[in-house]
C-alpha cells in the first residue's frame, strides 16, 4: 500500500464532523428495543382483542376479550364463557371492563350482557341486567367502565344509560343521566371512563360530553368541554381514558384530541398531540388507555401504538408494531394497560392479543436491527464493540459493516463497503475494533485492516499483498491490540500474528512453523492481551494459548492435555482477560480457565460449577471485581471471592442466549457491552439487581383419573350481599374442611386454590395437583418444589414445564400436599400453598370392619375356651371319679372339698374355712391402727333373676351352663384377690377386700352391667340374656365398734338388701351401711325392721335403683 497516513489527528473532532456529515449519513432515533412477549389465540387466548386487564388480590391476571373472560397464572389460560343454559355463567362473552372491589369480589362489565359479579370461590357469576320498567335495575346492558371509590361505592358507566351507583345491600342501582334541561346533570349518557382522584373526587369521561366532575354532596356535575378557539380547554369531547399520576396530576385521553394534562388550580388543559414527522410526539391522537407505573413513568396506549412520556423532556418514545419483528408490539391499537405487582407492563391490543414486558429487565438495554427500518442497526449479528475516548459507540457487524452511535444525538451512522470506492470500508464483515492511544480508529474486517479518518470520513485499507512479505499476512483480521509501547498487533484467521510499524507502514509476520516449537502454535489468532507485566498473550483457534517473549521473539505454548486436569481445558482460545488482581482468565469452548503464573497450571470452571454454558466467547470485569462471561446460553456473572455464578438469559432481557466471539467492551465508566446474533446489550452491572419479591404460590387445579375436578357449590347464590351474611360465610368456611360433594360425584364446593382440605375415597386412586407461581417477570425461570407430607420423604424439585404432582394408590390416612416456588432470581416463597388430604379406607379396612374382625375372633376364642372348659369339666368328673375310687375309704375328703363342682367357684366350706382368718386380720387392723384407712371386707350377695325359668323352659343342662358362665362373668369382673363363692343354687357371694364402701358398690355395678350385657350360651345355638339382683354390706358394719356385729350378722344385711332388690324390680343393687348407731343392742333387736332403722337415721343405703326402695 503506497499511500501513507498520519496518526496525529485525535478523535476529538469526531462529533463535529459527524454532525457536519449528517446530511449524507443514514441516521435514526437509536432508542433501545423493548422485547415484547405476546399471548395470542395461538397460546390459548380465546380471541385477540383485549379490552381490559386486571390483576386480582390472589395474584391471577384477568383478561377481558371479545370471546370471554380469561384467568392467567403465567402458564395456562382458563376461559370463562357465556353458557345459554347456565344462569350462573357469564352473561355475555364481550368483556369491556373489570375491577376487583375492596372485598376481593370481581366485577365484569360486558357489551350487551350487563354487569356480572364473579365469586372466585365458587367460580360462578351473578348477572345484573337492565330490566325494562324497573328503575332500580341497571340502566343499560353495555358497561364501558367500572370503579369502586374510597368509600366502597360501586360506580358503573354504561353506553346510553349514563352513570349507575350500586348498593350491594339493597341490590339496587341509582341512575345519573343526562338531562337536557339541567346544566348540572351528567353531560352525556355514554360513560367511557371513571376515576377517583387522591382527593376523593369522582371524574367521569363521556363520549361526546367531555369530562365531568361529580360533587357527591350536591349530587351535581361540573362539565369540562372542548371550546372552539380556547387552547386551554379540553382538546376533544370524547374522553376514553383517565389517570391521576403520583404527583396528583390528571391526565385525560381523548378520541381524536390526543392527550390532555389538567391543572386543577388553573382549571386549564395542556395538549399533547401527534405531530406528523416528529418521532418524539404522541404517536396517535386516539388515546384509549393510560397508566402510570411504579417508577413514575406514564404509558399511553393509542391507535398508533404504545407511548412512553418523559415529563422532563416533554417527549414521547413510540413503540409500534414492526412487520417481521416478532419482538415488537403485536398490534398498534392499544386498548388497555396494566402494571402488575412485579412491575410488569401488560398491553392489551385490538387484534394483536396481549403484550407484556418487564421494565426491570430493560437494565439490559437492547439494540437490534429493524427489518423495516433502513436506519436501524445495520445487522443483528454483532462481532465487535468499542466505546471511543469521546464516548461514541462503534459496532461491527457481520454483513452490515460498521455502525457509529452518538449517545448525545442518539443517532446511528452506517459505514458500508462501497464497490469501487477505495476510501470506503474494505468489507462489511467487521470482526474487531480498536482505538489506539493517539485516538485513531482501527477496524479489522474480512477484507483486511482499515484506518478511519473522522475528518474526511474515509477509510485507509491495509490488505494482504501476494508476494509482499511486509504486507498484512491475511485479510481476515479477527483481533487487534495496542501494547504499552504503542505497537499495533493484528491477529488474523489463517495468517497468524502481525506487528505493524506505523512509521514504515509495514507488517512483521509471526506464523506457525511446522517443526519449530518456539513459533506461533496456530495461524488462526482469535484473541490478544498484554498483561500488567508487559507479557503478550495470544489465543489461537485450535493451537491453544501462546506467550510471546519480545526479546527472544519466541512463543511458549499452553495446550490442552487430555490426561492432565490442570492443563488448558480446550485448544481454542476465544477470549483473554487480566483482572484487577493480576489473574489471567482464558475463555474457551471447554469452559473458563484461571491461569496460575507460578505453577503454569490452569483451574477450570464449567457448567458443573454453575456456568450457563461451557462456550466462553468473551470475558469482562466490572467495577466490583465480578467476572462477566458471554456464552451460547446467555451471560454468566462470576463472583470472584465465592467463585459462584449467576446466569442470565434471553428472558432477563438479553439480545439472545447466543453471543459472539470478539463482541464485548467495558467503557471507562464501567458500562459493559456484549454482542450476539440479535444485536447487542449494554448495561451497568451495578444496576443488575435481583428481584427479591417472592411469587404468590397457588394450587390451581385438581385432577382425578387425569380429569379436572368440577366445582359444585353448596350455595348456588353468589350475590355480594350473600357473602356478607355471617351464616352463609360460616357455611362456606366449614365446607373447606371437606370439599367432596358425594351427592354429585366427586367435586369441589369451591375453587381448589381457596380450599383447605379434601377427602378422597379408596376409589380415587390417581390424584394430581397443578400449581403455579404468580410472578410474571420471567415465569419460565420460576422454580418449584412440592412434597406430600406423609408420603414423600423429601421435596421434589421441578420447573414450569412440570407443574403437576401425581400420586397413585395412596394408602388411607392423612396427608398434606405442600408446594413452594421461587422467582426467576431464586428467591423462594417457603410458605407456599398447602392442602390437607384425607384418604378414606375401603370398607374392609374401616374401624367397624376391624371391630367385626375382632368380635369374630373373640367369638372363636370364647368358643375354644368353652370347649376347653367342657373338656376340663369332663376331665374333672373323671378325676373325681378316680379320686372317689381312691378315696372310698376316706369319704371325709369329699366333705372337705372346697370347690363347687359345677361352676368351679368356691363353696361354703371354703368360705367358712377362710373367713375367720380374714376377720381376724380386720380386727387387728382396727384395734392396732396404723397410718391410712383400715381395710374392710365387702359382702356382695348375688342372685340371678328368674333362674328357675331357665330350668323349667330349657332344662337343667341349660341352667347348669348358665351358672358356669355366670361364675366366669363374675370372676372376670372381680380382682384376683376377691373370692367368688357359690352360696347355694343360683345364689353367690363375692368377698372383696377394700378400703371403702364406694369401691364395693362400684364392683357390684360392674358385675350387674356385665351380667346384663352377657349372652349366655345354652346350647343348640341359643343364647339367653339374664340379670341379677345384688345386696351389699361391709365388715365391720360399725367402724367405731368393729366388734359389735359379727360377720354373720353383717352378711345377713347383704341378704336383706338382696331381697329388697328383688322386691323392688330386680336388676339392681342395694348397699346397707351404718349411719348413726349409738345403741348397738337396739340394732340387734330390730334387725328385722330395716325400714324403721332407716327412717330413724340409724341406717342408710345406696342403690342403683331409680325409685325409692320399699322395705316393707
């Protein structure tokens, strides 16, 4: 190249020259792109016209379309439509307005179907329609606008019916209509918009009647109309939208008159109109919707797209539909706007469905090519970025040449290759950019190296010249570096490394030499770096990393070794960085490498350590010392101290998940730039802050056998007054503990997300629950974990694609299904949502079934015992016969037998043999008292009622069987220390050691109850139920004088009590005891006159009889 250039002209003149040449350069408003996400009919929206949007208190998004009401949870759309045969369905599918009142009730205004109240629990609608002749009904069935004021009043704006006030207690509407003869009435009966300002004033926007202010005290309206010739009046009388901003300013959107700002002090309007040719004016004069977001930004929806208003500059930024751009606004008719609780802006359009974006992710500012705008970024594929010393941005593209962006004028200028023009850019593939220390701009392309002269706006080209060893070694210039000595190094693809001498205008070439271990390892040079020690590092494609020694002019190679984990992870080196600590970082397709200069070893970081992807295109360090990496799966931020990664993808606002090698830059003020296949991002790392707002977690659906469970409310009425009724509220609340309606088949009485508990039968063996995290910023990155407590041992982690937990064949028992979720930044709602679940057992596993099994087993055991008892009796008889034969000589043995042969109870001989010993112990205890209450002997004399009938009717064998079983019942009821003595026939005596009479009475009652409850087996499969009569006394009868009455006399009192029971109805007990006996002789003399002793207060009695005892 014969032409030489001088490098003394600094770039400080660039701004002036660029402005000078602006008349011939392509330029445009370089506003950053908003990446709109769309929800349309293809995604499940019933229709693409969205008239109204609302976020409810439970977190759901409600969308009003012309084909029904839609509930959106971030993943799925549930549509509510009119059903002709269902009076509790939506009254009409064309939804015009939505509000949620302070009690959480949803109100739905329709076109032609009137007003609807939606009960979120029962998922049913109550319809309010216009009734001809009823002055208290809704005035018109087309409801354009809805408002609940700060006093809880519901206001309804209609088409042709004026304004309505609804009283939920009386269920009646009060009408405010236009009266032609009343200047203080509503100005027009078409009410399009309603607003209550921060002062409690009600504003009413009409079609054709302008704006109205309503005075609640006087019930009069003040009109604000368009006045021809008055520039300070309302710009148009069709008022479609109203909003009050955070500063208390009133904004009025009109049809045809643009946007109005109302000053309440001066009572004047300022107008913002569309100006043809002014890209900073309002995009269209039909303003359908207004919203101020939480950051104080005013958004304006028009027939000509979405506008953002900057109050400082008084300018609008327009966002329009761009044909061919899938990320632009879907349609220019913006009918509705909403900011949700996470700060996402939702944009409803007429024909384009729903759009949304998160202003927070706009911290990653995105610039891209617009296919229908010749003045946009020249191409989306960005391979190089540079901010020069004057703060101007340069962008190198693949096929689109070089772009210059001036941040002050916000304009792009394109520099393209012009065939035949030697002073134009040599090629439109721009791989590398460099501003040297003299302010010169160098551009590496596929067509050689270029130097740009900002004064002449011309390029000087340096190309490879065949046969000229001092020319550029290859025309594909992929990397550029100026070292600390002012030397320019040029890396090429295929031509190795070049050193450029600006004085001689010649290149020195460093090429790979086969067989020379000290030459460059490969001729494809991807990256260059000079470290703080003055070392030159060269990254190659396939040849690993090279260190160049300028003194020896030799290269040292660092290559990947498959058997060495401390070697370079891959031989293609895409990027190099030295951080502020002097660490050398190497980016490869095999992950990130940290080089240890002392040991010459590498430490690797890959996806296993948390990287988004192992292909590391570029590396930059921010002011905080964090390392930022561009990859094939977004950006990764590495915290240097902790060596942890935080990954960002296209959902966070990145141009794409795929970035390009060579395309990054860090500006002098710390702003980072990364380019990829869809333009480039610029951002300040300190502004990339995690969203710490956790999502609302809800269980959104329940499935049985893979079918959604329907809702069948217990109470079919859904009016708002009903919900205020405490009795009804109690009914609804109580139903939440058991949400299964067995009458209508399995169904829920209310929506699953408000249900607290359900009960399943054993037949419901496949149950599933669907859930959602209501955080709309980036729902696909929300994470979930669920657990069925009582079944799952641990939490089960899942993502947005798998938001259903299914369980099969759950055993009967109690469970709790829990689900929790995080937002896209990993902040968890640990409490989440829960549902208590009871699984009922099958009939053969219920408690009553097990009771039956137990009773059956018990009957088998009793039968076995009975057979064994019979066997014992037979054996006893045999033994007795043998004993009689053996003891024929001593008949006295039979006389001293102490056991009743039939029943096994003790007999009287036993009683007489042992009673004396027991009485002696009692007496000793009373005559030599110790601590505590002295013991007693209780006499319980028992006789089976009507026993003779057993023998007479069923025979003596049956009677014997009854006596045997009777003894068993008594014995089982008594303690081991108690005696059971057969006194004679069916009469028995129980001798119980105790400390008080109450214990004896309790024992007697237990015996009575057990005998009454017992079924006596009399053979041949027959049973009998019998009762008994019981008399009770205790020894000593008189505690103060224990020797006064003998045990025989005491026992006689029990016998007297027994027969008193028989005379007073049987099946009871009577206990006789001393009350106040001072004359013992008197007691002895009149023992036959118990009634007299009781009447005189000497004796008393206790009984289980319910009537007074007749002692006669």
